[in-house]
DNA sequence: CTGAAAGCGCTTACAG
DNA sequence: CTGAAAGCGCTTACAG
C-alpha cells in the first residue's frame, strides 16, 4: 500500500487534442526561459548577425540549462540545408581512405557536421546511386575522391550547386575546389629514383587501374621515355582489387615472363609488400638482384624485409584541409583556395 | 526575333508572397497527379496497410513518372523517426570493423537506411559524445560494438528505447539483441591447439586491451590453468594501439625476457604478422623454435613466411545478420532472435 | 536589433 | 478504405 498522503492528487494535465510532442526541449522552451521570441533565440544560438550580445548570452544560458539540442530534421526542413556532409570514397579496405576520413571527421564533427560515408567500390554506377540517395538528404556539402566519374555523376554534383571539394588529385580548372598532389609527378619521382640507382629494366605493376594508378603510370612512362628505357612489355597491369596476395602473384608472373627485370615499381604498398614476401619465399635477393618500391606508405611497409621504399602521401593533411575548405564554402567565405597541392615525399628504404 | 504568335502573352504567374518552395517534387505533386489526397499518397508509397491495390499502383506510377524522392527531413520531423542508423565501431584502421561496416551497409542501404558511422577510438567519452550527437538525429536504430561502455553511454542507449543490436560478442541477457561469438572460447581454442602441439611455455601477447582482447586472454588462462601450465609472467600486455610494428617490438622484448618461451598467442593478426617478421629478421625459426598464432585472419596473414595460424572471425556475417535483425526490430517484427552465435574457425597454417 | 506570420514537406491522430 | 485538419520544430522573408 502506498504511504498515506494528505496532498490532493495531482491535477490531470489539461487534455490537449492533437498533441504530438516528443517531449524534447524545443527552441520555444528556450525562448520562453530566456524571455525572447523563438526567432531571436534561433538567431542567438546560431550566432546570426544582429542579436545583442546580452541576449545571446541569456539565450545560450537558457539553452545550456535546459539541455537544448537543436533538431536537425526541423532545421533541415526549414532551411533546406542539413548538417550532413556526404563523403564519397572508393574503398574503406584501403587504409589510405580511412586515414582521410578520420581527418575529415576530426574537423567536421566539432563544427557540428555529420559525415555520410559512401563507399563506391570504384564503380561509377554505385557512385551515382549514392550521390542520388545522399542528395535527397539535402547535405550541406560534398567531398568526393578525384575527378573520374560518370557523366551522370558529374552532372549530379554540378547541378546540386552544393559546396564540393575533390580530394587526392590536383586540377587546373578554375571553377573547382581540390586538395591533393600530382600523382603523375609522384610516379615520375619514384621511377627517376630507380633510374638514378642504375636500374635498366624497370617494370610497373599496377592493379585496380583507377584514375590515380593510371596517372602514376603516366609519370613512370614519361620518365622512362625521357631516359630512353621505356618498354611497354614491362607495364604489368591487372584490373583486380589491389592486395598483398595479388602483389605476390604478379611478382612471380612478371619474373617468370621477364627474368631480366631489375626493378619493380608497385603502384600501391600492399602489392609491394606482397612482392617483397614473394621474393623472400623464392629466395630472390632484394635489392641486390631486384629493387622494389611501393606507393602510399601503408602500415607494415617499414617492417618488411627489407623495408619497402615508397611514397608517403599526406592523406590526413588532405582530409583535414578538404574539410576546412568545405567549412569555408558552406559558410560562404570568399577566400577559400581553389587548388591546394600538399605534395608528397619519397621515402627511400632498404628495398631499393 | 521569336516567331510571331497571335496568342496572348502568358499571364504572369500569380505573385504569391512568402513562397519558399525548393522546386523539388513533393508528395502533394504526386497526390495531385494520381488524383488522391496527400495522406493516401503517403500511405501508398510507404505500403502502409489499408490502401487499395489499385491506388497503390496509381500513386507509385505517378511518383515514378515525376521522379519523386521523399524528403527525409520532413519525414523525420513528422514521424520523429529518421532513416538513419547510427553505427558505432572502435576503429576503422582495423580491417575487421571495415568488413563489418560494409556488410551492414549492404543490407541497410537497399532497405532505404543510411548509416551514420561513428568511430569511438576505444574511448568511452568519445562514444558518449557520438551517442549524444547521433541521438539528436532521431536515428531509427543503433548498432554498437560489444557491451563494454561507460554507464552514461549504456544509459543513453537504454533510455533512447531505440532498437539496438550489439555486435562481436554474445550475451546471456534476455533483454538484449546481439550477434557475435564467444571470444573467450575462441581464445581457449587457440591455446588448446598450442598445448596439443606439445608447447609448454605459451605466452599471450595483447595490445589495446579492450574488452574482447581480455576475453581472449581469459580463454587462454582457463586453458593453461586446466593444463597446469599457466604462468602469469607470460601474459605480455600493452595498452598501446595494435599494429605490425608493435607486434615486432613485443616479440623481441618478450623473448629477451623469457628466452624459454616456445609459443606465442598474439591477440590480433597485425601483432602476429609483426612477430613473424621480427622472427625472420632475428633468424628465429618458426615454428621449430617457436610457434606463433594470431587472431582475426586479417589480410596478408596467409602470405607470411610461414603463413600465420589464426582464427577466422565471420565479421561480414555478423554485420549482415546484425543489420537484418535491426531491420526486423525497426519494423516491429516480433520474432527477432536475441542472441545469435555465428561461431569462429581455427585456421591452422605453417606458423604453428 | 527584435518579432508575428507563414512555410518547409511530410505523418499522426481523429473521423467517417 | 480515404481524407481534412493539425502538427512536428525549426528558419525565411517581411516589417518595424
């Protein structure tokens, strides 16, 4: 039996019809507590221009006290701009893009934006579907990888008129925002390093064959043509997904066909690690008999035997910079740079 | 000059004040085209019960013809349920969680749900912040990793009353939904394998020291105590992030201190790969002098010299199953299983 | 610098 | 089985 009580039972709450309140603290509650109108409260909390200092403080205090959290759905509906940023990357299984994403999130989250991460699997059709689906969410901005997409995909990006930053590549186009580095120059630098080490039969082993791999290949070609050592037969390309196992397989196949090869430029570190492991298994001395290089400086490359020469690509910097630029664009700032080249770094280790 | 025309110039559109239309095709447009009310159109498109077959077809046809895409913000505001599912994982740098996520997305996206991916970095405070931020988005459901979180975090999950599925572990609790396997049993199985191979001084090398690593350790302890071979000095633990380089470092340190160790159970494959590479570097024969095992069967483990014995964890299956269960919960289905054990598989390779 | 009115595009509850 | 009214919680114009 409940303890006795002389107090009258609490009055039943007034029956309001058509009430659907979710019980959450709304802007109206904050406004009432602060003694201002909801519009003013809205402007104060968004730090919109034209609200008196004192009012801003009062509203913010009321919001804090009530534990007010703005409703993103209501905000998106009213303003036709959400706090979502759609971020499209080819794969999450490549550590490169994970590092990129983490950096993006580390800038966007504290600024109040959520990332909608889309994985395209290097498939133009998948990318279109994702773009279409994410556009329906009225994202505030867009981050996409590179410039290589279907025409429909490009049109979706352009016609949305959304702030958009392209990552991983550079571009000379004036109407585009991008952060990256010249994949072709980096490919050239790796090849030149091998040439300078005196290698004469330098092969290029590429998988996936996405736009950036082909740009690195272009740098390789340019360098070897200039050096008078280009041989198309040494371009060893496979469209399958890049992996350690595939690197090992391609290493063996290439050497079986071209035993005179004395250097291999693997287009990615996972392939390079696989090549190094295959050499170890076959008892082929690296770098004495054959030099091996990779690309991207992925985890484990420095632990290989011998450690893998590679190109360190500043993807964390790219992600942070892209997010910062996007923030600027979304806020309508005028001085956002168009084309940021963050460079790359050749890391020479024991394998070459 | 335009072609002559006797028709009067088109009347200027009526000037409506306060118009803010975004120009997008709305439910009202579809309803008008189909000759029904917006409510009926809404119900027809959502396949809500109680709409005549013929009307559903007519509405759907109109929607298709107009290219109607429902506005998620409006829908979320009106129904207080979005099409977002918040998915919290510790890291994206561990391939395990990437495979999990991909599987989740492959089920959720076709069903019309978007994932909000949150990375907690094994940090209870970060997890709370993410939870709080994502809850504001009124997600339709939640997928979280394991059961080990702060009390505030657990409370956020519970008090949200949102459909929630826990992944990677199993639980006997009746009020919880989870998909995973027994980390402790798997740890026990690895250790038993080493015991059966005749190893006597079996060390456990663990990093990160999250809940699941500790459960594997518990399985290791149980097995060795039963075998009468447990020695606490051979539990080699380090709170740093798991990596190939750390595995190599811990391998060397452990052997320097305990030269009589004849087997090492690394709690994750990246550590195990590092250990294997260190052994190679030091000229320590594996498995003759020392057996090495890992956990999770990550990329490259089968390419090591010798290939790494490990436990294959069905994370793709876990992700797909968790997403399917969540779909059931979000749709209010009654027969969703509570505790799904997908098992694991010991993969014996050359390193043991 | 502040606010009353209207609207964003849906769905919920209430009727019939 | 279908619909007219109201409401979800914000922000955008328009005034003053």
